[in-house]
C-alpha cells in the first residue's frame, strides 16, 4: 500500500511546490511573497520526509528539522523587516 501512496504524495507535493514557486515569483506584493516562501519551506520539508520514508533513512528527517528551524527564523526575520524596516534593534 505504501508503494502506491508515496509516488502519488511525491507528485502532489511537487505540484504544490511548483505553485508556491510561481506565487513567489509573480506575487502581487511582498507579504504574498513571504507567505509563498514559507509555503516553500513546508513543501520542501514534506518532500524530505517522503523521501526519508521511501528510502528508510532517518537522515532526511533530521534535514527536515533543520529546514523547519531555518524557515521559522527566516520568516520571523522577514516579517520583522517588513514591520520595522530593520531586523536588529
């Protein structure tokens, strides 16, 4: 059953990744682009987790955790820059 579901999940998450990339490039304004970048982080985490399930390796789960932390910090920094125009106080 897992051999049937994983390729479908790869395909659907890849489509979501491509659509987020299009929104990042064509976004009408900066907050939409930041939201698309955050969605790209989530899609890349999903792809790594699916790859880890497919290959049976725990290394991909650790990489997904690192991307999640970097994505959170990046989103907070970009949001802070939009609000204040400066990241550091």
